[in-house]
């Protein structure tokens, strides 16, 4: 079986593709096109690619693989049925491998006059739309009155990768948006008569509880040490930035919340909740106050 490129390439190609396509798609399309255009009939084929992701995706193909990989695999399958041997070899990019360098320099010659492949991979369209819709949500939020009320909200998508379950998810979302049910919050919605903390005589909201309340001074010292917070006087945003720095910090924080009397295990009610006339939230995460 001779897979060495004993004869020079019959040709070369250089295409433009739609910018929505990912780099991964571009690499796979190049292999696709090479099989169509550059292959000598009835000869075995060796394809060199510096795209490790494309080759490993092809190697580990499954029902869930990207469509473009499935199409490439189908093409390879047809070629194999025609008794053509096809081998792939990964080569490091930008390392002086002469054919790779040549392919690179051809790619750089692309211009508006290069032929255009009018095809966008569905996965790339979806990921673009996803990105776009998050951008729109973010922009709308920044323009809305809630931005003034709540401030900048860290990316909930980052933290939801680290949380263990839906209850923790909801808890962190409420912490981030300062929507833990506290006397201070309920007072803002006219659901509670007295917003102040009985110990400190300050507005008893989640920010007070976590950052200031004397009741929790000792718990705070321990938490601050665990979260590597040096300054005793920090803002809510700074606390969040430490909490959301990594999975470990987030879990430490979630586990410590019960010592601040913030209930995460029984989000559907607690012993003190009878003192509230009505909850604005169907499933409140409660702060236990006296
Ligand atoms: Zn207090």
C-alpha cells in the first residue's frame, strides 16, 4: 500500500467561505474539498492536516458529531468501498513542514475574486444565534431600569457550570441579583413593615447580611479567609468576584450560606416565614430572621 505522495499534487485550491463558519468547519471543508478535487482516481490517499480537532473528531465519530464531520465520514466511506485506502496524518502547524507551509501560503492568497463556497454549517449558525441572543439580552439589560436597581450581574452561565443542582443554581442567581428574601427586600416591595436589622439598625438586605451585619462577624472572618479576601471592607461586587472566581470558591460560599441563616436546603418555606403576609416569589429562598 503506497500512501506516500509519490507524485506532485495535481492542483491546488483556495476558496472563500462564509465568515459564520468556524475555524473547525473551515478545516473540515478543506479536507472535504481535497478529497473531491485533488485526489488521483484509483490511488491511495494520504491527507496531512494540522487540525487536531478535525482529525480527532473524525476518529471519534458518533451520532452526536458535527454534521460536517458526518458528511466527511460518509464521503470517506464511499471511497473505501471503491477500494481506495485513505489515511490521515496529523502534522504540527507552522513548524516548517513544507506541504503544510505551502497550504498556508495558498490560504493567504485568498481574495474577493477567489471562488466562494456558499454553505454555512448549521451548528455554526446556531452558535452564532446563541451568541447574538445573549448579546441582545445583555444590551437590553444595560439599557433597562433593572441595571440601575441591581447593577452589573456577573455571567450566570459561568457559575451554573459549577453548581451541583437546581437549588444551588437558583440560590446563586438570587445572590447575584440580590433577590434573596430578606426584610430589606420585602420592604422595597411593600411586603414588610420594618426593613432594618435589629442588631445593627441598618437596612437588612443580603448585602448587609453578607458584608456588614455584626451577627455574622465570626462567620464572615472564616469565609473571607477561605475566599482569600484580605480587606475587611469590600463591596458586594468584590465579594461576588471572589465567589465566582472558580468552582471551589463558589462551593465554599454556598456551603457557608447556612451560617448566615440563608436557607438553601429548604427553599419552599421555613419556620419564620409565617411572619410574612405574602411572598412575592413563588419559591422563595429565605433568610431566617427573628
Ligand atoms: Zn445586622
